[in-house]
């Protein structure tokens, strides 16, 4: 045991371990959330959903899908801008993987506790926007181009509420480190949603829009744009966009949980108990939010493009700024 | 090695992992998948009919104004964060300064809305 601990105190060995862990985690998270989405959607629509693969409940459906994608021909349209078309999925996935660095799974369980944690997470998450725009433009397809432009317009509009909603928690905690924010909530004795419910609401709406999920799925609206910027993608390149979406559902929910719902903390548990139960508590909270996202998908109709922009610019941004001012005033005065 | 440098290295490695993951998986898939592109398969998809004109057709980019607005507000967010950390230490002085800053920006947003930037016709 001591040998292993000594081995992992070496920075390079630890880094290698972290890389292997996150490389396993992303497909796993994608599969679990993908399967949850299939089954829950089926339940909400009174269907059975996947049923045959793997025997019971069709649990192996996504593994079967993955194997199928491995055998799919990698088609690139003749008119496409090849280098840009090929590298677009890379940019989308880079943003996703890099987000995992700052998610605290327990008191000491974090890939790297950066002092600018939340700021880094918000900055790195916008790299995916470039990938989406690249995919839309390089496909040389009218639907892709429109989808890519819509996506760019939507992602930048909702990035602002996302960034500004976070500031309330940062003011309360007085730090941007993700572990620091959770510790501040433990010290305060309540999760920040109690005082930052406005911030939490704005964050979740903006996160839903950043994920381009229903009701904010104008960029890939099937009925008018086929599949938007994904129209020309097939096989594994297509799968990467989906993997990134599911992994981003996890990471954005994990950030929301860390900032507003107390992260890995539950009231009444001691420090040592948290060290062991932390990851389970965090993942349980994350899945509550992921469930809500899937629930929204079958509850709300799609927004029109101008309604979507109006919601962001006229409502969410002023509301988030007001939230910052009120929070800061209360923090300074009280 | 300093912790400062280690942080950068971790972030850099994770970002690189995203690219490596795509390349490795595509490499493995290239052994398994068939490669038989025909002209019909490589044609631009337009709901099954032959594509009309070039794919890069002219589009009215309504979003460039939003792009300009975004740049202004995103820079503003960068200024808010350092103050947010030290909000308590800076006290009333910092609070008044931030009120002025944010109200000035809100005025800009109100002007943009009044100008009809968000109106779609």
C-alpha cells in the first residue's frame, strides 16, 4: 500500500493515472446519461424504449451502438473544407475533457484545484463554440451553415448569463477555487441555492441553452434544418459530438452542483465520511439535475430564434447583473 | 517543479487528451470500417434531391451585432470577477464603483435594445 501511495505522490505518475481515469470516465458518463435519456424519454412518452440488447432492459444498447459506429464509413462531402471538417470534433471534445480538471469529487478528490477554478471552467467551455462553428462552415451545406450560425449566435448570447450567474457565488465564497467554494458552503452551513436561487435558475437556463438542448435546440432543429451543423457528419465523427453533449451535461451539472447545491457535501457528515462518500453524493446530485434536463426536453416546446435572443439579452443578462449588485450589497452591508 | 507550473501542465495535458482521444478512436475505427466513397455518397445532403448551387450560399448574418455586444459584455465579466473575490475587503468604495460600472453597461444595453438591435423583421 505504501509503495502505491509513494508512487502516486510523483507528479508524472499521478498525471498518467488522472489521464487514464478521465479517458475512461468520459465514455462511461456518456453511456450512462445516453441510456438514461433513452429510457426516461421512453417512459415519458409511454413507450418501452431499448429492450433487446443485453437481455434485461436493453442495458447494452449504447455499447451495441458504439460498436456499430466503429464500422461506419467515414464520409466527407466532396465540397467540404477537409482539414476544418476533420478537426471540428477535436475542438468540441477538447473543451469537454479540459472541463473535468476542476470538478471536485471530494475534499481532496480533484484532478487539479486551480486557484481560478470557476473562471477557468467558464473560459474553457467556450472552446466548443469554435468547434461547432467550424463544423457548420466546413460542411459546405446550406443547412449546416445556418445551423452553425444559429449555434454561434445562441452560444455567445447565453454564455453571458452563464458567466454572470456564477459571480454571486464567487462574491459569497470570496474565492474562485472550486474546492474553496464548497468549503465556504460547509463553513456557512447551507448550500448557496438558499440565497442564490436567482443565480441558480439563470445558470440552469443558460446551461441548457449552451448544451443546445430542447427548448433551446434551434441550431439542430430537425424539422427545418435536418440536423443543423451535424448534417454532414457520419460515423465516429458524429459520435464525438454526441459524446461531448452528454459529457457536457455531466460537467455543467457538476459545476452547478458545486456552486449552488453544496457539491460533495451533505449536512451532518464528518470530514472523514465526506472523503469516502463525497463522489457518490456529488454524482447523485448531478443526476438529479441531469434528470431535470431530460424532463425539460419532453415538457417545453422549442423557442423561436428571436424569442431566444430576447430571453437572453432582455431578461437573463439584466437579471444576472441585478443579482450581482444585490448579493454584493448584502455581503458588504451585513 | 513548482505547483504553478504543474497546474498549467495538467490543464495542457487534459486539453491534449481531448485531441488524442479523437485520433486514437478514429485510428481504431479506420481498421474496422469500409472505405468505398462514391460520387453519390459524397454529394452534399439536401434532403435527397441534387444540391442546388454552392453550399456556401449567401446568408444574412443577423448575429454580427450580437457578436459585438458579446465582446463588450464578456470583457466586462473579466473585470467583475477580480472585484467579486475581494468584494468584502474593498467594502463600500468597491461597491459604489461596481454600481457605477454595471449601471453604465446596463445603459449601453438599454441603448442597444432601444436602437432595435434585438428586433427581427
